[in-house]
């Protein structure tokens, strides 16, 4: 308690996803990240193998969580990959049903996140997040990403203001986040859920000289800026 009576301000947890290099893992940890995501989905430009994810995750200090992202993987493959990465959380980003998530989590032995694909534009209002969170109530949190072709938000942000005003779940805001917009996103959505975390990938990636993104290659300065912007949202107005 602050001053013996006032509650401490919330601390928004931060995940950076799509790590592929040792130097980016180290830079993210130094910047103050809470979790790092490794994509185990071969079609993704940020994909790594389970063995590579395990190699990168061994660099993590205590209390920084490795997260393994899967898309429609078999339960046996999920369980085997998580066994290679002690302390890993699974993230299901495909078409997995609640029953498939439960089986792939080794019946509750592996904590997991379930991605919800929120439509872009005004159609976001039609997505029943309350019902979705109820269906996936065994998940540690529901991760909110933009619904675009393929899997993953593709760097697009959905209309946050159209989400329900009260969701009885822990949420993770993702999709199109950058150092420039994450402060607003946290302040808007935090009152609408049990707790709010954020997840960024393309918004902290490096760029080639011609300005094109280098997918899977993170920019240390952008990661620091992103984390600073989240911390700014944690300061009461």
C-alpha cells in the first residue's frame, strides 16, 4: 500500500514476441521485459524450432517467462516442445478448441494463453469477447490480436474502443502495438478486465536501409521505448 492507505499503481506485464537471436533476447531482458515469445509455426518469418527456442530460452534469468507460440499443433508436439523449455507458457494462436487447448496443456500442467482474433474496423463490436473468455476459461489469459489473413495480427491494430466494457478475464493486448500507441491502449483497456498485459512483435523490429521491416530482428532502442511507454501508462493521471 502506498502511504499506508493508497493502493500501488498497476504494473503492466510486457511480452516481446518473435525472438530469433541471442542479442535480441539479451537486449529485451536488459530493457525490463517480463516474457519473451518464440514462434513455433514454420510458415512464420519469425519461426524457430523447438530446439532453437530452448537454446534461446536458456539465456533468460529467473522470473522472465518463455512463451512458445503454436498454430494448430498436435497436443503431443506442444507437450514435447514445452518439455524442452522449463517453465514455458504455451500460446495457442490457431483454431484450437477449448478441449484441444486443454489436452495440449497436458491437462492443466502447462499454463497457456488463448489468442482471440478480433475483426478490424467496426466489425470488432460483433466479436463476443465475454463469451469467448468464458469458453476458454482454463486459459491463463486471452490474448487480443487483429483478425487478418493467416495467423497473427500482421502489425494491424483493431479498434480497442469497441471491446466490451467489462470482461471477467485477464487480457493481453496485442496487434499493431508500437511505442507511439501502447500508452493509450493500456489506459483504455485496463479498466475493462481483471488485469491487462501487452504483447509486441513487429512494433519493435529493426528496419532495412530502404525502410522495409526485418522480421524476427529486434531493435534494442525500440524495445526500450516500448517498455518506457508502457511504464508511462502505469503512472496515474
